[in-house]
């Protein structure tokens, strides 16, 4: 998004957003076909609700003076909030700390400026003056999947929605939640949708979260009901969390004017964020242990360990199972759906001598690539897979496997997907 810079002598970026009474919006996407960029101000303290009423010789001078006063008032409010006493500092110091002005509502006359503003202060610079830590204690990274239900259709990132835009423009500087907000481009529409939020399989969730660098997921949902075109809008909001889609809180908001939908959604985002923060403080936003990555532990297996796998030319046990070196084998497998990924990993991990089997390249409906850590020679892994009903192609450290039609139930090429993943 492009942000218009106003009043260059102040050196401030005007971050303009909608407020409860409707504000002027100058920030807009350069290309409507591109994904929306999130307003990430996690490195700033935000002070909102600063009121100014200033007169001047011209409208520009009145506005300039109003922003100056807003900086001073905002600093005093922030200082008191952080225990600094509310002492003033010079305008030059404020200019170096202020990273943005948020216009919540403003009225501009020929020589008068009346507005309600917000001020963003740099955490590092303001924290050093106030003697507080610039680092905020925040939650683990939370992948955010906003679901909007309107007209009976649930939409996440399949197309742009007003609910998605509301979350992208929400400023998270004062929030304890570390939101990861996708832009809606690339694979977002395929990986992040209503079907994924209803999936319970932790293995597939781990794959999705790894794609976005997250360790958990939050699912804010809104159901929009319009009384009549242009008339009142009722929004039912839900804050949900985790792969089990657990409900944290639910509430309903209403606006009387159809054009006030952004105001309704902004208020809903704020209340949902407050609910997530309260849940984090109360310990109700704990991460799911099934989503955590557990590094495989190499356990040497004695040569004399019996095994039910009998291979030609090998007298008991898996050849080389007691070695500590092992080998890394690249395995290509058909993955027609999500559950086949988990099933293939589980099948490989069930082969004696396999330490780990991790999907390194995911291709639903195609061929995915897995990295297998094996305690013996790759030829032994190939023989073990064939003994378990797989058709194996290739040689050395690169194998291509396919489930034999005779070994799959009902002659299917792989397990069918289900609602739980």
C-alpha cells in the first residue's frame, strides 16, 4: 500500500484509517489485483483518542499546529501509561520519536482544525527515554485466517473481503498477539480456507504453519447479515483458536447504515484482539503440543536385535542397522490429497531403521518429495519398501515409490481424504 506523506517539514507519515465516525482514507492499493499489505506497526507504541481544536491563519497552519499539539498530548498520555510521570520533552525530540499520525476523524475549516488523532511512537526511542524495555512480551507467531460469511458463502483468501481488509489495516503495536497476516497472494487461497480450518490432522497443520513461519493459528470469523440493501448490518463475531477451532468468545455488533460496514468490522477486530490478549494472559491461548516440531533422536540399534523383515542374504536384522552413519534418501511419492501426505510419512517411519521422514516439497495432486534418514544402505530401504507392498523405482539415494494397486484397499492408489485431515 502507498501512504501519502503530509506536511513534509514535520517528517511524519500520515497513516490514515477509519474510525468510529468515519475518517478520511488516503492510503489505497496501487494495484487492485495485488494482495493487500498488512499495517504492521509492532515496533511502535500507539496512543489513540487525542483531541485537538486549533485555529490558525490558514487551514494548513491550523492543521500543522494541531499535529504538533497531538504529539505533545500523545507523549504525555504514553508517559503516564508507562509510569514516566507525563513530563514533556522538546518538539525536536518528539519529531525523532513519532513514526506516524493516525487521523481518526478530522474537520478542516478555513482557519480552524478540529480532529481526533492517534500518534505512533518508536518503541526503541521512546523506551530509552522512559527507561522501559523496548521489547514487548508477545505470543508465539499466530497464523491469522479471517473467515467472512456473507450470503451463505464462507470466504477466506479466495477473494478480497472487507473482513480481510479490516485485519490487514489493524495496527498491532499495542497487542500481545504476534499475528502473521497473509496477503492473499500465491498459494494462500488454496492452503488457507474454510476447509482447512475444519481440519483436525496435526501433521497437515504443521506443514501449513511451516509455510508461514507460524507455530499456532487463530481464526477470527464474522457472519454478516444485511436487513435490506443499504440498511442496517448485523455482524456476529467469533474468536477461534487452534487446529480444533476452539471458540474463545462470541459477540454481536450492529450499524444502522450500510456504508458503515468498515466501522463495524474495525470495532469487531479490536474486540477480538482484546479477547485473544485476555486469553493469552489467562493461559487459555496455549499452543497445541501436536503442532510442535520434535527433533528425532538417534537411538543406535544393536546388530542382534530381531526383526520380522527377512531379506535375501541378510541373517537377521536390518543390515547396517547398528551403524551410526546411515544415509539420507530422497523419496518421491504421489500425494493426491492432504491425508496421503500424512499416510506416506507414517508408512516410511514404520520401516525398521528409518529415523525420520519429513516432507520437504509439498505438491497436492502431484508428486511430493520426502527426506528420509535411514540407518542402513538405501538398497536395504528399497527392499523393505517392496516387502511392504510399495512399487519402487530408481536406485541409490533417490527413490520413487508408488502404492501397488493390489495392496491398496479397493484398488485405490492411496488413502482417501477426510474432514479431519
